C-alpha cells in the first residue's frame, strides 16, 4: 500500500520525474491528512487509487507527464476532498474501471483535464 498522509494532521508529498513506482495494492493520497502527488514523468501502477480518503483527508494529484495506471477503480473524494489534474503530456489509465467523484456524503471530488 502506498499511503501519503495516513494520519490526521500529517503531510506527505511525492514528486516523481522518472522511473517506476509499483504498488501491489492501493495508492492513497491524503488518507486522513494532506497528501500531494506531483508526477512529471515515469510510471505509477496500483490497484485502486484513492484521493481524499477519510473525512479529514485532503489529496491533490497533478500529472504533467508520465503515466498513472490504476488496475482497479479511481476515487477522487471518497469521504474527504480529492483533486486530480491531468495535464497535457500525461496519461491516466483506469483500465476500464470506474472513476468516482465525491463518493460519500460530504465528500468533494474534482477532475480537471487540460
């Protein structure tokens, strides 16, 4: 499991410009704290992707290069707040699964392309 900002009040950030990051399970960005993923290159692979997992979770992922592959579902704002920006030069692959925006009551999910 990749888990950025697991506990309330915590902060976790990953900047990836090259290489491969493979998670055999889920990738959580902003579990209960604030998590940021900045991908400018390389390849990230996981099963489910979760941005803004718990009610106190705040997750931001910005893809400006490289590829992020989710072999499971992608949830942007499960119970918290999630923001995903997919910019020119990057690829988001959800492998034919579901993208959820604002999945539970009180959550907020934002997906930007451009």
